[in-house]
C-alpha cells in the first residue's frame, strides 16, 4: 500500500510541474494580421493600406503556419512550424521556417522569428531590436 501511495504522489507531482514549452493552444490557431508598422524615426507609424506591405500569419492546430506578404501587388508565402515558449519576459511565439525567404524578419537567424505577446490578441515582432521595422499583429475573428 505504501508503494502505491508513493507512486500516486510521484505521478501527481510530475503532472503538476510546468515546462518552458507550452502546448499549442487553440487560442492561437487563427489568422494574425499585420496592423501597424513603426520605424526608427519619431512619428513613423503607419497602419492599414498606408503600410509598406500587407502581411499575415495563419496558425494551424498541428503546429504549422503560413506567412503571407503582399508588396507591390506581389504575394510571397512561406511556411514552417511554430511553438509557444514561456520565458522570463512572458510567452514567446517562435516560428521556424522550412527555407530561406526575404519575408523572414529576424535578429538571430535567417530561419527563425520570435513574437512577444502584448495580450492574448496582440503580438509584436522582435525585429525592431536589430534595426528592422516594429511590426504589430492582431488576431482576426
């Protein structure tokens, strides 16, 4: 009986521990539309059709995504996988691409992007930290 109690306590403890990787949540399986761009100069914010390009991420339940950008009437798409990671700065959405593309905006690697959540419905690219534009995305309903 003592062994069963110890086993039960061990399993309960194991299941209650958290991990840095967060399982893909259905809350993120949506279309995330670029809604705002900012540059390095003051008052350089643009929104809507005034932005240099239109862009969105489509996140799927199986952990895959597609990124689509329209610039000068040319549409470019690329896909890969995503995962949610818990960091000291909050939840981060990490995108890993299957191939290189000019539409990947990243500071650290050509095949990865990281997004930081402002809220459950808004995330920002970290690209601005290394001289890229500030990009804000909002979940579409």
